[in-house]
C-alpha cells in the first residue's frame, strides 16, 4: 500500500519534469513569455490534481496487487 504523502511527492516530482517539457514546447510554438507562462501554470496545476486523483483511484483497484502483509514474490512467465 502506498501512503498519500508518497503519492503526492511522486505526483509533484513527475509534474516538475513534464512541466519543464511543456514550458519548452509552449515557448517554441508561441514565442511569447506571457502565453507560455499561462499555458504552463494552468496545465501543471490541473494535471497535478488529476494525476494525484488517478493514483488514488488506482490504489483502490485490486488488480495485480498484493494484500497488505503478503510478502510472497510471484513470477508470471509467458
């Protein structure tokens, strides 16, 4: 099981990476620092909230996960 704090930190670190990419791409297309900043800030905020929510929902899905306390290692070969 993953803690809410870990999920939040993962979301923020991933968002920093993707935001940097978005910043560069926005600048290439707009060549305008104001538009680039607006696009990047709005998208980064919305995407961070969306990612966090997505991760929390997936933690409720039991598919391909182990129960708490289960230390067995499984290997599924093709």
